[in-house]
């Protein structure tokens, strides 16, 4: 398998999200920058970009996780539940002998 280069910005983004997920209260950009050892301005650029998509939410001068990530999961879960319903219908047809393919 080919080894692909890792993208630093994606890693930093995930570090920001992971850090925020561990916090009990909204956290300032300065605190996040210090914890992740990145420049404050850089951290604020990440936070502003994530806030644009509601991945993080600004609360006063602080930040916390937003509902954007939950929406990704909700869509994925909905699709998987629909797949499960289709599979269950197919199994029921097979179990009851109502298959019309013969």
C-alpha cells in the first residue's frame, strides 16, 4: 500500500477538536493555543474556520464544540438505519418463503 503524506493542518484541526471535547466549559483561544503549543493567531484562524461550519461555537470570547459534528453523525446513523431496515425486510421475505425470484 502506498504511504501518503499526512496533512499538518488536518492534524491540528483534530487536536483542537479533541482538546475542546475534553473541556467542561467553553475555553479561550489563548488557552487552546497554549495547550496545543501553536501561535494564538493560528489557533484563532482554526477556530474561526471551524465556527463558520458550526463545528465549534463561540461563547463570548471562548469556544466549545458546536453541533456541526453531531450533524455528520446523525446523517451517517440515518443511512445505516435505512440499510438495516432494508436488510431486515429482505430477511423477512426469505424466512417466510415469499421470495418471488423462483
